[in-house]
C-alpha cells in the first residue's frame, strides 16, 4: 500500500514507520489502512492519501467504548499534522459545543496544534485522543424514537374534527378527511419525487467531483512518477558523477602516494648517507682531537724535559765552574804548602779527572745523607719530630741518596768500559 503512495509523500518511510507503530499498538489494533482523497475546507480534494479507519478504545466511567474515527495523513505529513474525524454510527450523535470536536466531526487537539515532526507521532496522538475523549466523550447515544419525525399537523386536525362532529354529518366529514388525506398524500409523493431528483443531481455532481478528483489525483500521481523518475535519474547521474569523482580521487591519491613514497625513500637513503658521513666525520674529529691531545701532552712533556735538561746543564755548568775553582784553589794551596813545607788534609786526596771528582762528590753526598738520616732518627726517638715529618724527610733523602748511588754505579761502569 505504501508503495502506491510513494509519489504522494515526501518521506514515505516515516509514514510507513508511524502507521506501523500505531497499528501494532493496543490503541490502533482495530484500525485498518486504506486510501481515500481528503476533502479540504475550500471544497478541493487531495490525491488518494493513507487513511486509517476504525475505532480506538476509550474508558468512560469505568466502561470501555470503541470510538469510530477516520485518520487521514495529508501529503505534507509529517511536516503537517494528520487530519482526524469522529464518525458516529447510526444511533449516535456528536455533542454540540465540544471543546475538541466540531459538529462536522473534525478533531481539534492541543497535540495537533503544537505538532512537531521530530517529537510527535500517530501513536502518541492516539494516546491523547483516548485520554481526552475518555474524560469528555465527543458522542452520545440518541433516544430510540428521536429519529422518527413528528406527525404532520393535518393528521392531528383530521382526527380532532372527526371526533367532535355529530353522527349525521359523518359522511361529509369522512369525505372531507379523505379528500384532505388524498391531497396531502399526493403532495408528499410530489415532494418525495423532488427530493429524489435533487438527491440524484447531488449524487451525480458528487460523482463528477469524485471523477475530477480522481483525474487530478491521477495527473498528480503521473507528475509525481515523472518527478520521481527525474529525481532517480538525477540521483543516478549524481551517483555516477560521485563514482567517477571517487575513482579519479583514488587514482590521484594512488599517484600522490606513489610519488610521496618514492620521495620518502630517496630522502631516507640520502639521510642515511648523510648520517653515515656525519658519523665518519665525528669519528675523524675524535681521532684528530685525540692526536692533538697526545701531541699537546708530548709537547708539554718535552718542554718539561727541556726545562729539566736546561736546569741540569745549568747545574752541571755551575758544578764545573765550582770544580775548576776548587782545582785552582787546590793548586794554589798546594803551591803554598810546597813553599811552606806543609799539606792540609783536604788536599791529600785530589781527583785526577772529572769522573773521579764526580765520584768523590757523590760519595761525600751519600755519606752526608747517612748522617742526616741518623740524626733524624735520633730526633724521632727524642720526640722532637713527628712520625709523618720523619717519613717525609727520610723519603726525600733516600730518593736523593738512591740517585747519588746510581750515578756512582753509572760512572763506574763508564770508566770500566773506557778501560
């Protein structure tokens, strides 16, 4: 059914969803879907729309009644609320001045007045109608004889006249009554024929209107079908365009990714070579710094050795000068002793050469160091010197004595090699 109405509604899925929700609920279980044009207030009609016809339950004073309704879903639904009518059956009538139902049966509810497509639906509308109509029913039952029209005045008059006339006038009265009844009957037949003719004319006019409405609905349906076809074609073109755009985008993205990957690989390889060269340069820098450091260290050591050698040369030169002066002094003393005939003890053993002079000086220095160590030991015993100072001085003197003795041994080896 909803597929036949797909050209009428903008959102057929919403219509189907709301209708199924109402029909599956306890309040809408007695409603049946069908299609029928909706007559508008201006006399025009819509194409065939979805109509939910049947009854909804309402509880009045503890008793449940079934209220007959017609619920039309207009073409703009759900943007516009549904149109609901109360359809009283035979023996029922609509209350006058009802707050929510007009005399034509149309339902006016606050829920319909405040209709919002996003929050309102048919199921909630049925709940509202069941609740409000249960507290204030829109229909009432007519009395049993209310449908029969009251007797015509001429019948009452004829009965009254026949009852009050004298017997000898009975024939005239009967004739008069019969003539009156015959005239009234003919008038009634004529009126009945006129009403039937008018009813036929109205029926023909109504059928003509229905045919025109059906024709307009068919035209609207065809236009809707054409519009739906055009929309479908447009959507197909849009999908095709979107697919082509997607394919083009995918190809472009693939090419971009390929180029980016190539560029990334090239840059990665270049970066790897740069890092390798950087590591080699850093290693070379470390080696150069190490060589420079070693060269600076050797330079400082050589400079220190040079200074020590210069000091040693200077000491040696001073010593040579002193030895020469001593020799000159010894020679002068010897000459003076020879003149006086006496020889001092200091001049009894004179070195004959440089090695002998060195050995004599080194032997004297070693002997002096022995004496110094002896007196240092005596001072430690007496308590005149601390053990720390004693060890420090003895270490210095022992080192000096060791150097002197080693020098003596070296000189002795040199003299032995010369011989």
